[in-house]
C-alpha cells in the first residue's frame, strides 16, 4: 500500500539513512550518564505505521523503527508521536503497540513540543509533507523545542528545492531559506547531508553536543566544514541566486 504523501522517489534513501543515524544516536546517548535517561523520541509527523513504496521500501515508519531499537538496546524510553490523519493514526498505534508500550499519540504536530527540561536527552525527528504550511510549522517546532529542551537533538528531512520553489513563486507569500532553520533555532552545531534527487532531499541535524553528529562516511558534514558549507550554499540558494552572489550577474528571465 502506498499512502499519499508518504512515499516518494527517495523513501528508501530516507528510511535507511534514518534507521542508521538514529541507531548511532541511541548508542551515543545510551553511553551517557544514567541521570539523563530515559531517552525521549519525538516524531511530530508520524505516518501510518508501516509503508510499502514503489521505490522498494517496505517497512516500518520512523517511530516504529525507534520502538524496535529501544527494545533491541534494552533502553528506557518515551516515544511521543503526532499524526493528524485518523486512519494513519490508528495504524500507527497498532504498529507501535506491537513493539512497545511507552508511547503517546497526539493528533497535531504542535502538541508534541516538550515541557521544559534541562537534562533530558533524545531526538525530535521532523519528516513533514513538502508544503509551505508544514515548513512554517517545522520552524516553530524546532525553535520552541530547542528552547524547552536544550539537550534534545533535532533531525529534519527536507527537500531543499521545495523551499526555493515556494520562495520563487510570486503568488505565494514565502521568504524562508534552508539556512534560516540553522539561524533561528537555538543549536550550536549543525550537520548537513549530501542531497539526493532533483528536489534536493537532505537531512539537517542540530545539537548542542559536538560529540556525536559529524559522520563523513555517510556524507553528513558540519556546516562549519568546507564540505558542509558547499552543500548548504548549493541547497540554500537557487541557481540564479548563486550566480548573483558569486558574480553579481543577473540570469536572464529572472
Ligand atoms: C512524510 S509523512 C511521515 C512519514 C514517517 N516519518 C515515515 O517514517 O514514513 C508526513 C505525515 O505527517 C502527517 N501530518 C501532516 N501535517 C501534520 C500535523 N500538523 N500534525 C500531525 N501530523 C501531520 C501526514 O498525515 C503524514 O502522515
């Protein structure tokens, strides 16, 4: 079953990288002092539990994968998900229930912003639909969460070209740049992944703890590193914007 808006050309890329990365993160957090536990995983855009997509991916959605890993690593945890589609929310509840009991399902992404806690570790994973309204929601979620829980890391999956497309459409009021997330959200350190496909799908992660994130073998670089800077420049600006910034020239037709 391919659910509308869930499967895309790069779903396999997304799910496989997410799975590797979250396992890496869980391992790092598992090794820190026990007073920081249990691990908190927040997923404001939950999805339907299990997906089977044309690009070959057939498996659990992100939060269910996390539930499986929590059992595998024998971790103390809490999972908080939101899913606004009722049918998907029911499926998600059933799928999560097969692996774990410490989970809560909300009906709207904004309800997942955590209460203030200086000590809790974990991850908020944002995998929104590629719409203008979702991007504004994502910004709000990231800004608020970074203030409420400074030790909770953030991982965003986004098609950078969608941001540029909305920005370039004169009928749409939209002035966001990918880099705005790193500027507006209160995290000291950011990593960005080499993009895939024409819509420039990428992962962007923010943390206040430098120890875990950079991961060169997976093409996941600090935005302070020359490789990360290059990726961010390419994904932040459209081709005409890049031409203007580097040469001062304006491309015909723009
Ligand atoms: C791209 S899918 C998430 C897929 C999931 N992370 C996975 O691993 O397959 C986005 C989901 O967010 C849900 N959604 C969209 N806006 C939402 C909102 N405001 N609150 C909660 N869920 C929302 C959609 O119904 C959809 O199921």
